[in-house]
C-alpha cells in the first residue's frame, strides 16, 4: 500500500532512507537537516546511510522597515546571499544592511553553539549533500538553503523530504529531489503526521551527539 501518513518524523526518516538506499549507494554523503523539525528525519537517514549528520542553519535578512520581506539570507559556513534588486528598491544603506546581518549572524552563531556544543561541522565541500526537512509548505527556506549551499562547493545536493506539494518540488534548484508524498489536497505539513509535536533544542542536541562523527 502506498504511504499516506507518517507516524512521526522518525518514521518519515526511515521511509526516506529506504527510498534513498533503493536509488543507489551514497559513499560520500553528508546529511544536513534544517532545524529543528528536519533533524529527527535526517537522523534516521544518516544512520541508515552511515553518513555524518549536521544542521544547516539559515537566517533571513529582512528589510529594516518590512522584516517579513527578505533581502537576503545568511547560513552556516559564513555564507551570505543577497537579492540586490530588493536591496536597491528598499533603498537599504550599507550601514542598515550591516546592522541586520550583524543581528542575524549573532543569532545564527548562538543556535550553532546550542546545537553543536563545540563539535566539528560535517564536511560539505567535495561531498554529496542530502538536505532534509520534515516537509515543505512554500519551500522558501529550502530554496534559500540551496542557494546558500552552492558557495560551499558540494559535488551535488539532493533534497529529501517526506511531503510537499508537487509544484513546490518543481521549483527547487537541486540535483535531485526525493519526496514520498505530493498530495493534491496539501494544506499543512502536520496534516500528514500522526504525531507532529514540536522538536526541542534538547532533542536536536541529543540526535547530533549520537550521529556518526564527521569524516574527511
């Protein structure tokens, strides 16, 4: 029977891992999760593939006067991507841009410290990256993460998610997309889980601590 719902994020991760293993071998893979909800999913994939697990943090850079409008983003690894047209139309000064980035960079570093607790980031350059979340609604964060990963020079990037609208999957600029469910009646990611409790920072830390150590 085709899957229509998942018990929880770990169940979704196990099913995604099976699909990835059917697709072939992943000897150089690094599994990156979009926290927090993507981490339990990614942990199951990393365990099945024997691959290192890490988080990939993305922070939006919002316009100073309209923070909901993204003029760019920063991500793990010191990456910054800017939408120069939004910056220009918003008449954002270099000082304003620096202030927004400084604030978001501080929050990103705080979260990295909280999640990794001093552990070494997993390798990205020269590796296949499997980028994981617990589902996509609009895909905005995933698209930003994909943009931010490119400067880090992975050999390829494969997106793996349990559920997303098909039209969102089609907008992802990835080398491959693995999605188990693309329902036509999509309203929210949580509707496809029996248990969709919020993932805590403590769960993220525990899962990262148990994962395979990074290997170069």
